């Protein structure tokens, strides 16, 4: 039996930390559902060839093999999903006869990636995704809506304000094409690493791919442009002019990005910023792309990313357009925990410990507990009939705020924080609302 | 890219089926929390040597290897957990400094087993576990409590009544020892297969293991005994007498099982049955063992199993006793779905579709939606400004009961099931409580 040590990249939380993670997940869930997104879950595994579809992700896959008693039966042909988008696309295909389009779904599950763990980057982590997939055309207002929904959801969490950086693949691709970049997807993947490897690093990669120095300069200059509103457009036009790109080549992309940044800011004022640096490494994006940063925690990287895709979902020979965005729940929670952005009032659900005077009266304590639970009050009966002082100590160690003392001439309940003890009836007494369940407070 | 087909043993649900699965999970969660069980989650993986600890389970493990871009880095030394007990034992060891004992936890997660899929038996499935682990001694009332808690939780689900069959390892082991069985754990594993391979099959296994014919007969006779109350004890004593086992050898076991069946039935009348057939294949059980059957669905096998263990959890050189029970959530849900024990009122969260008269007035519809959501009413704005008849059709296809029509001289809302249309104000109108969220109804 191996020694017990945490496994790097596979985080686990103490019970009071799990209260915070659950709060984050339930808050996202509620906002998503209020916006009409239905929940689905997909199996943890997909066929390896489907997972390998995107070349960039292949290195991150965990493949599965069944271990039999004495041997193993080799490659099972499946691996753990590394995101929720690939499984969702497959789910839509499989369930297309049972869902109505445009299909709005949310999905909150763990995903796995083999990459090297580091601060905010894990091998097992929760993602919370919303996507909309349409049957024929996907209206641009849905590219605005998914960003607005996550902005509202993140706004309810105990975290600093977020800024959603948006870009549009149509604009960037037209620009890259305009300066003569041949392999645009490869160039996008290089520019996506800008914050990681810097201008020089990106330039070296592009040069290696045969991109001219002038084009490299132009692409990097484009990536420098950003604005909190439509004013990015003039800068893009000026840069295009300097690089000999005809204005009409960028017209559609500029219009799309303008509508996107203005639309999100109309829905959630000040949350969106046009940022021409946002590239996203994944080949399947075709329009809006998003990355989201937490004010004062930009080192964490994007906590919420996504975009529009037009040929990821295939149903009956045709492709269905979609748009989606994914919250990095574990990345957020790990930061909330590591810098104390929030704390849980306690780690155990119980608001009340019912004391036991002696083992022969345990049934009486159970009856009191049942009465409280029937009224929605979480409680537990003392594990033993130790002296009351010991039982109070036990409640204190568990973080339980109240201790209930059954008495032949009437019960009493003690708030062990204040020491106040009052008469109480299990049919009517309730703790203050703030004490009923564990709560999450901003730290 | 592979064709899209369901993967045997990895079930997925349509949105309205997921509503039912969520209802089951949330009901269990609420009852567990009301009883003071704190939630934890553990990582999906454990070191292979820890998973292999129990010989019987080894054949069921999915091992992981990282697949790199061009090669793979071989065995990662970890595999997916096949239950939540082994990870929980490791968690207690790792977090022992941060939790108070007796530690009461619940855990609802997916687990994976490589075994052959069949009706009610999956390769990926949800389990919902509660366990209590004590620092020194584990009082017998906790063996009663965990069974009572799941009985109460299952009693709230849209399923037929359940019967918890209980036994006590101390009693069975004393009896087996008394008739001269040498390898008691192996004999228990054989008897555990009684319902699968029958008396003859078990007898053959035991004979192969060198157990005498008389002992085989005695063990199989013991497995025939069962009663809804303490009356099993007389039958056991009579059988012991016939096999020359001194009465005092079984006294402790009989007393334990009597207390267990009486205690559970006192807490939840009629739910428990003493059943000397219950063996459980796992070596680590040392006292109470449980299996649970759904009335009229006994073919499904046990939907909820567990037991007491005394040396599974190790902290600082000593072992900590515990008791736990695990609900097979996916097994239950799959049966609820396959025979229609329950249905969801709809698969989408939205109670209201806000119509859009023309795209220029979309913002007005969004404002109405925001007002409803602020009051906790789930809704969505129509994806397009088609004719109202088309928009109503869209709501109908999605299962949304109400359509809201913004109007310059006041809004109206239509119940599309009855056709009734009334004036409405987004600041005050609400759907009937039954329509607010999707609900689960007994089928």
C-alpha cells in the first residue's frame, strides 16, 4: 500500500472548502437555469480518435485500459474527455432527435488533462459550460448572450470584478490573410501564446513557419490593439491601411466585433473589452472568441473562455453552428481558497447537536432530531453520552453553533458562541436564518 | 472521426431524464445534509496499488496512461476509483488533521468498473455514500443510523418501498468457524454469489476450497434463514445446535444483529430484515452488512449496500473503525427511467418564452426577461422574431408552458396549454408554483 500523499494536479478540498466550491457551482447552475439552459451530463470518456480530432489537445489525453486480475486487455480505445465541448458536440449528434433547437445546455463536470500542473492549472478540474447550438443559422445575439450570462453568473460570486476580452476570428483571419499569412490556424495558435512566450517567441515561431517579417510585425501590432468599446475599429482600420489591406476586407469582422463588445456592455455595463490579442488555440472557432480575467488576478490566466464554432457539430450530413463559453471552476475556486476571497461559516451541515444525557435516553434525542429535520433544520445526535461539557466541546470542534439539551421538564438550547441558553420546543424553535446552513462570506 | 454510437455501460440521459437524475441526487443530498453529513469529493484517481488492495476488485480497474502527441508515456501508476470507500479511507488519512471525529461525510460521485455491462450494471455510474469514521470506538448505534438515513432518503424518492437486508459478519464468521471452515473470507465471497450461481454453484466452490460437505450444508442452511425481526435468532440457535456449535460462540453476533434489525425498524418501521444470506464480497467488513432491494424490482440486485469496517482507515499507525452505506444512484435512475416510475414535467428550465416582435425590439424583451429572472423566474428570449405562431410553436417544442408578448400598451402572457391569455406585468406576474421549475412526478 502506497503512502498517502496528495497527487499533484488532482486537488481535493477539506469539507469547509467544499462548501465554497459547491457555492460557486450552485450559483453558476442557478444563473444558467434562470436563462433557460437545460442541464446535461456526458460520460467521462470519448473514443480516442474523437479526442485526437484537435491536434493541439492530443498531448493532454488520458487513455484508459482495463486491468484484469492477471493481465491487462490493452488499449480500450477510449480516453477521458479534456473539455466539455467535444463531448457536447457528440451528444447533440446522438440526441438530435430528442432535443429542440436552438438547444441551450449547461454542463458542469470534471475534465482531465495530462499537462504539467502549476498554479491554477490542474490535471483534474471542474468546468462549467454553456452552449447554444442552432439548426440552421446562429444569430449574432447569441454570441452576446452567452457572454452576458457568464458575466451575470460570475458577478454573483465572491470574487473581484471580471473583464471579458472579446475578439472575432473573422476579423483576425481577414487581417492575417490580408498581410499574406498562408497557414492562418497555425499563426493563431502561435499568437495565442503571446502572453506566455512574448513577442519575440511568437515572432520566432511565425518566422519558422515562413511568415514574412512585415506580416509578423503586422500581426503582432494587431495583437496590441484593445479598447473598452467600439473605438478599437479606428485603430484596426489605420493598421490595415498601413499594411495595404483594403478596408472592405475587414468590414464584416469589424462590424461583428463592434456589435459583440457593444452588445455585451449593453447587457452588463463595462464588462467587455475588445482585445485583438485574443486568438484561442483551438481550430474550430469561427467567430466570436472570449477570454476572461479576474481583476487583480490576471496572473491566473483566463478563468472563462470560449467562442463561436460553425462545423463542430454534425447532424445528418450537415453541420450545426454553435457558440459556447466555459468557466474554469477549479481555477477560480483554488484562487478563492488560496488568497481567502471567501470563507465558509462552517464545514458541517448541522446547525444543532442534540445532546444525549445517557445511552438509555438516546431514542428521545433522536425524536427531537427528527422533529427539527422535518422542519428543515440540519442536526445530529451526539455520538456518545459523555458529560455535557464534553458534548459541547464536540459541537465546538465540529463547528456546530447550537447544542440542544433534552430535559424532563422541558428542553433547552444553547448558542455555544455566546453561551446564551434558552427554553426551546423542537416543534417551533429555529436557529437564525444565517445559522441554518453553512454560508459563504466574502473574506 | 468515429461514428457516433452510445458506448455500452456508459449511460447518458436526455435533458428531461437528467431532471430526474438530479432530483434523485438532490433528494439524497438533502437528507444526508439534514443528518449532519458533510460533503466531500475525492479525485477520480487513486494509485493502482491502493486500488488493487482488494483482490476481488482488481479485475474491474481502469488504469490511466497519458497519451502524448507522438508516443505515450506508459503506465501512469494510477487508475479510476471503482467505489467511494477506498478513496474516502485515503481522504480521512490525508485530512485527519483538519476534520473532527466521529467524521460524518457524504459523497456523490461517478465511479468506474471494467466489468461486463448488463441491465442495471454499468461501467460508469453514480454512487451516493454516507460513512461515519470514529477515532477510537464506533458505537453500534451508528450501524443503525446509516441504514436509517438511507431508508429515509430512499423513502422520499419516486420508487416502490425498499427493504434493507442486514446481517452481521461477527455472527456469520463465528458460525463458519464453528463448523470448521478454514478460509472464512473466501467462503464469504462464495456465499455472496448465492443468488447468482445458486446453492449448487456455491457448494462446488466451497468443496473446491476444501470445505467439508457437512460444513457446506450448514453454511447454506444458515444462508436460508431470514426474518423481519429478532425472531431469526431462534432459528440460528437451532441450526447451531444441530451443527454442534456452542451457543456462547454466537452470542455476540446474535446480539449485534438483533440490535441492528430492531434498531433500524424502530427508526424506520418495517424497513429492515435480518437475512443471514447477506455476505458482501469485500474482505474489509467486520460487523453489520447491508443490501437493499426494491419491492417488485428484486431482479435489479441490491440498490444500496455497505457495512462496518474496522481496519480500512489508518491514521498515524492506528486503524479507525467506520461504517458506511452506498446508494447505486445510476442503477436506481436507470430503472426509474426504463419502467417510467417517474417523469419530469419538462426538460428545459424556462417557464416562460419572451416573444420578440421584431429584432429592433429584442432589447425590450431582454428587459422583461431580466425582470422575471430577478424574481427567480426562469425564462428565455425567443431566438428569432418569427411570426408569433412560430414562436409559440417553438415554446411548445421546448416544453415551455408560457409565452410572454411585450406590447406597447401593456404586456400579455399566454398559457399555451390552455390557450388562456392575460395581461401581465413583469414586476408582479408569476407562474403557478407547479410550473416555476421542472418537477418530477411519479409515473
